C-alpha cells in the first residue's frame, strides 16, 4: 500500500505511529483497529488501507466488502460490550479538511449516556471534550477478545423469528 504523508490513519496502519492493540483484522482492502480517539473502550475503526478521502472514491471491491464488514464489526462489539446502541458514523473532516476516511463503530453503554448526560453526536462531543482515553492494557485486552470474532469464519446465525 502507499501511505500518504502526514496522515494519522496511514501512520497507524503502517506502524509508523504506535497503535494500541495492533491491527485487529484486514478484510478486502479494509482494516479494523481500536480507536485512538477518546470514545470509550471497545470503539473500533474500520478504514480502507488505501488513502481514500471520499466514499465516492472507493473501489467496487471495497464497496462490496463494506456493508458485511460493518455488520460483522458491529455484531462483535455488541457481543462483547452489550451496549444500548452501536453508533456507526463517518466524519473524516479533521480541521475542516477531508481526511483518510474511517468509520467509527462505537458501542454506547447506558453508563456512558448517564455519565455524560447525552447521546448521539452530543455524547461524542462530550467524550471528545473530556478527552479520557482507555488504558493501553485495557485496549490490548479488548483487542485480544474481539480479534477471534473478526478473523475466524463468520458463524451462521439463525434469523430472528425462525
Ligand atoms: Zn491516509
């Protein structure tokens, strides 16, 4: 892959900057990592290996893989965290400039909402302002638990109601 200069997402993916927990999974041009932003333990990042700035610029293969991967990552954090909701969002607009796109998959616990008195974008903003990051040991332990869920073949689950 070709890394882009001065890109945090590329630097984390290539190991130029330390990534707590390491790469969790790589699937069809996408990588999964634990977030470095202060969005709580278990918040994962899904981003293309390529330095892509706009969803419209994704390739056919990357696009086809995206939906199943976001579903699988969301299911994995749901299984481990048992959150109230899993937010999946994409801003990638640091300092008002398009950045290496990365989906944030954030399991939101009831305790998070109660502690910050907020939910949705307001909760994320409150967490950014508080700027508390999980301990590296906790991130590494979480990554060790979530990695098998994302690197082993998907289990077949019966649909609800069947
Ligand atoms: Zn990049």
